[in-house]
């Protein structure tokens, strides 16, 4: 079998996401089954699991030699990044999904030999799909996105996760003070999407690979910095404090938190 | 002239808001003129001013004996609440309007002899209007809203404005810790709207009368508490730290911040 072109992969992933959205909307009409994972603020539902199983099965059928890294554990135990590695977050922002029935995302990323190739962030309730990668560009639904303005910290809004602020970690309150204001949406996918459109200029949170896998590809394609919070490179297979920022905001923030 | 019925007033206000939305969307296609009011985080634009002038002129034509309290000063200097008092916020969340081009609201409230009668929160970009009052009920566009679940603090998401968290005021970080998580949207109108749908169970911020005038009417109609942060009644003509909460969340929070 001939290897599919990137455009063909892109079209295929979009059909998966549309099918998954239909599944999720249908399941939202019946009561959720909610479980705690590591604690009361770390939730998983029957829909997270069912959607991950669906997406992983589609990936395996389409691309049987790939590895799959999935949040809910229906993929593989990935320890090296050789070849095709898919990263799947079936419901990002599960707390929002449970408490708000809105403001959550599905995310899929494709890495080949460790390089980000395609990323997808699907804001399910808004029905807005952010997609693309370094060779395709980045799209909001069918509309190409241009690079966000390279704004300094004082000129833009920042999203910093709750615990970093309430526990005063890494001088984050000072980052907020020097910015134009604090926002917090509770879903890495939603927060990455606001970075892509320039609505935020910084996003800092402790993230796992499925939280940043897609967003990193899309954000870097648009010239944004996606690093560990100290500015060093992220490992695609590790959890870390992640900073997404415009180049200027990164330059402003590093000395504050250093 | 016969006094209009409440249903007639309601229909009339909705026509104003639709016209104002069209104005704002049109003005967003041309560069904004942005000025600082009290500081770099307190902005006003040409669109705030033009829309307030438009709404105030419509109110004066429709209801010439009313007083009008408007954020940008095109109304009256209101010192007593006798008779009809309209409260107008032409663009709530001006920082979002400027930086995000999204997540801002228009708000109008009608008080008669100090009692809240009609409230309107219009999420402009989503084109969703929250409207109603104690005698009409509350609507999200044309869909009636039911009372949000009376959830305790630990069972829901809280929105608390940035400075209250970063400056550790009134033990607010502990309120966040005991909740299901922190959210921050940057527009009182958007935050009130998420209270109406049950997506948030608490919202705390320093607010001015035009920030809470409409939301208070709608939230109280749905059984939510809208008070000063110590639980005492708000004055409709004063700025204050305001807490919007479910009954249970209010009971949980008062001892934490007391």
C-alpha cells in the first residue's frame, strides 16, 4: 500500500473528529458516568473512554504500524518516538465537560520520528476545528490563520493555571500583574486555540503529552514559543510545566520567574 | 400615552440590542481608538462611547421620564432610584473587546423604584442574549432557563477576578482550593451568563453598578444570591466587591473569607 499523502491523512483525521463529535453530542443527552483518577479535580467519564477507544481503533485501522499515546490508556506504552506516533486526548478539559457541558476539546497530534507533523484541536461545542502543521499551515475551520502579533507581556492577556496562581509558584502573580490581565478557561486545548488567534499571549500550566501534543505543532507553526517554563525544550513524552508565549512575552517572563 | 407593558418594553429593548450588535460588528471592521481611563488596565474605545450614545438616545426617546446610568457618562448623574432607572454598559469586558475581539457583552437593566424589573446580557460574538426578570423568567435566546442546581463550593467552578487571587485578598486562594477549579473570563456579563446556566457556582469581583445591574436581576430570578462579598445587600448605585453564588456555595464561602 502506498503511504498516504499528508493532505490525505489530514482529510481522514477530520472525518474521525466529526464522527467523534457526533458521538460526544449524543452521549451528552444521557447521564455521564464520572470517576476520579488521581483526585477529585482529575476526572474521567465514560465519554472520555469511549471516544478514546473509537479514535484509537480508527488510527490502528488506518495506520497499523503507528504507536498511539492516549490519555485514558487505550493506546500503547510509548517510550521512543521513532516512526509515526499519534497523541490522542479524547476529551481535554474533562472538568469543564462535566461541570459546564462546554469549553472542552478533542485533540489529536501526529509526530513522525519526533517531529510534529499534524495537529488538531476541536472545540466541540463551538464546532470550531483548529488544524494543520508546518507543511500545511494552520486553519480555523477552513480559514487560514496568520501569525499572531508578537506582543510583549504588558500588551496581552495571560492564562495561567489556578494552582500556579493560588500557590504563588514561580512568581506567577507578578507575571499576571505585568500583563494586561488574567484569564483561565480550564482546557489546554481551548487555551492553545486562543494563543493561535492571538487572544492570549501566554499560557502556562503543568501539562501532559496529550495536553500539549497538538497545540505545540500548531503554535510553533505560527511562530509561537512552546517550551518548558524555563525556556528549555519540551520532551514529547514527558509531563512538565509548559509555557506557550509570543517571542516577546517569553523574553519578558523568563527573568520574572527565573 | 399609555404606559407600555413589560412584554412591550422587553421586545423594544431587544430591537435596540440587535441594532447595537450590528453597529459594533461594523465598527470592528475598522481600527479601534483605544484610551485609558483610570490606568492601563481600564480601557475605553470609540465603540463603547458610540454604542452608549446610541442606547441612551433610544432610551430617552422611548421613555423620556427615565433616568439613565451609563458607564461612559452619556447618561445622568443618578443619585436616587425613584421611578424608572436604566443601567447601561455598552461594552462590558472592554479589555477582551480590544485584545480578543470576543468574550464581551452589552448589558442593559431596568429598575423601577429600586426593584430590578428587566435585565439583558448580550454575548455579542456568540450572538446569545440572556434576558428576562422576575415576572418574565429568564431566557437564553428563546429558551427558558431553569434554576441552576444548588451546588456546594466543592462541586463547582468559581470565577474570581485576577487581583483578588494574585494579591491573596480575603482568603480567596482558599476559596479556589476548596472549589472544583478556577476560571476567569474577564467580562462580568460573560461571568454572570455562566452563573445563569450553572457553568459557574460562584463569581467574585469588584464591580460597578453597570457591571452587575442586569446580571443581578437575572441571577436572582433564578434563585442565585447576589450580594456584597460579606453577604450583605448591594446598593444599586455603589461599586463594591460583589459575590454571585448558589445558596450552598455562599454558605461555604462566607466562613472562609470572614
